[in-house]
């Protein structure tokens, strides 16, 4: 577990990068607003994690999966996010499979000696 409460916060640099990606060009965000967004995002992540943990425990499992997180998001009544998150999750899994496949192909190629 975290030693300090601040350890539970998402990194401000990561939140800033995400916010800047979605803001239109020419729109700035104050440091105070970035900090507020980072804290709100951290609370949301902890809330979803807590709900997913309850689902895992009620199903007598030991490992939390992406499906548990999606179910938790439904449980906390953020239903409108389930479909886009499911699609993003599927894209992520496909990307990881492709990445592993590519890494496997690289290992199989014989090395050229000079």
C-alpha cells in the first residue's frame, strides 16, 4: 500500500499530457486546473479499483481482469463508458498479440555473421 496519500495520485505530467492531447489548439490549462484534474482522476481510479476488487472477492477470484474493471464501471453507474472502453480494451489486446508475434518472429531469424 502507499506510504503517503500523495503516492496514490496519478503523475501530474501524465495527466497534463492527456489533457493537452484533447484540448483544441490554442487552449491553455492552468496548473491549478491540471492539479484538480489529476486529483479527480486519481479518486476515480481508486473508486473503480475498489468496485472491481469487490467483484473479484465476490467471485472468489484472486486476480483482477479487464473484464472485472468493465463490470465495476457498470456497477458504479458509468454505463456509457463501457462500450468505448471495451473497444479500447480489445484494440489493446490485439496490439499486444501483434507485438508478441513480432517479437517471436525476430527471435526465430538467424543472426548474420560478418
